[in-house]
C-alpha cells in the first residue's frame, strides 16, 4: 500500500475514535442524570403523599371546626 493510502485511513479512524469516546462519556453522564432524576422522582412522590395526608388532616380539622361552630 502507498503511504498516502495509510495516512487517509488513519485520518478516517481518528474522528471515529473521538466520536466513540465522546459518545461513551455522554452516555455515562446521561445514565447518571437518569439515576438522579429517578431519585428526585421518588422524593417528589413521597412529598406528594405527605401533602395528600396533610390535606386530609386539614379537611378533618375543618369538619371539626364546622361542627363546633354549629354547636357553639
């Protein structure tokens, strides 16, 4: 093979390798962000449940207050 042909192949391989490395790193970053998002979703779900329970407690207190105002 001629030296120019080998140089041409090397120039084609280098960008491919760079894209592979960058793509792999971006994939790892995306995976980590996905884990963070999942954990935040779990926290958000738990906070939603707490908020719902507080809403129920508030509703019950409102009913008690209404009954007391009728009696009083």
